[in-house]
C-alpha cells in the first residue's frame, strides 16, 4: 500500500518523498490484515495544486507529500489516502432540505431556499 502511494506521489505529483502520519500507518496495517492490499489507490487532495499545498502552483517538484489518513471504500475496492489538511465532504442531513422549501401561492415566490 505504501509503495503504491509513493509511486503516485513521485510519478504523478512530482513529490520527492511521502510522509505517512502515525495514524495513517496504523490504518494501513489494519487494511493489510484485512487483505485490502490489492485495492486501488485514489488520492484525496486539493484540486488547486499537484502537491498538498494549494499555494504551490504549476508542476512543483521536490516536496514531501504528507499522508494524514487512509480510508477504505470497501464496496468500490479503493483505499483513499487523505493528503495534507484537506477536508472531505460531510454526509447528508437526516432531514432533506426539500421539506423547508415551498411556493407561496399568493406572491408566486419560492420560500425556504436561503
């Protein structure tokens, strides 16, 4: 798993090396025990740069790519390392917003959108 991550970091993103956090190391070891070694790797990182740092523009090289966490999407057969300080999309609410949206028949205005 670490080798796959390192190949992507070096050959695709131009990193010199990777730095795996202690938490990510524990997660990787757990995935190995669960025999997820052959899962594909899909890096989760900022879209603003090839590195982990959105301020590094263009094809940066020589940086260290920090792997903060590694999550599994077992149904899809993917492991996805979380690179740097990026946040992932939150889950959906238990009550959909559509319940708060209505059409005011007197004014013709839509209410509850904002």
